[in-house]
């Protein structure tokens, strides 16, 4: 990713326009990521060091690939994660994960999971599926295809999250 923070939002927005809406609905938005970049009310300084957000473009390793570094226009996905502490234990929080097609979701998530376990000293990875879509009964629901793909990779329900009237299912994947 290697971009200055001033350009990050523009790149994110150019990329996210290419992602199907049903996949965008299930992950953190730029506003949530930007809030994490800026720190908290107790310490408004930008987050740096080992707890900072890490952004990675995703692109399949294909023999017919052009070999160029992915950009907002050519990436097939984006992941954003960070090291967090939960009950004193290190956890990898997958803050944003999106791909251009559900067809590559599980393959891309497997690669991200492997990258996170290789790079971070964590016991588990957590991902929140935000429930922004309404079902036929009018209640918020998670994207079942996304939830099933996570379950196929041994992610299991951990707890519910609530954030500004949006409910989320936090899924946990132990090492």
C-alpha cells in the first residue's frame, strides 16, 4: 500500500467503487478505518507502531499476470488489519476485507489469514461481519455467503458487536 495518509481515502474510495455492494456492506467503511488512524479521544495522536492499521492490496498470483504492483484500479481485493489486545492476549483484527467477486472470497481470505498468522504474534484472528442488509422480516442480517465462507475456514461466532445502530457478528479463528 505504502501511501501517505492524505492519499489513502482517495485510493480506498476509487477501489471500493469496484466492489459489489453486497460485499461492501459486510466490512468496515473508510469512516471506521479513518477513526482508527486518528487515535482515540484519550489520545488523539495518529496510531503508529505495532498497533497501526496495515493495508494490503490483494491480487491473485497468476502465471498470466502482468507482474505489476496492484493499484486501486487493478487490485482484486483489499485487506486492512491490526494487532490488538483482548484480555491481555494479542489478537489480529481483520478490520476490512473485500474482493471484487464472491468467487475468490475464500481463496483470498485464506491468503490473508496465512499472512496475518505469519506477520503477527497472535493467538487468533477476528473479523466482524456488519449486518447492514435487512431481511424480509425487516431485521438486520449478515451476508450468508460471507458467513459460510468464514465458517469454511474455521472462523466461529465469538460475540455480537454494536456500533452506531449497526449490529455485527464477530467471528474468531484460532491459530
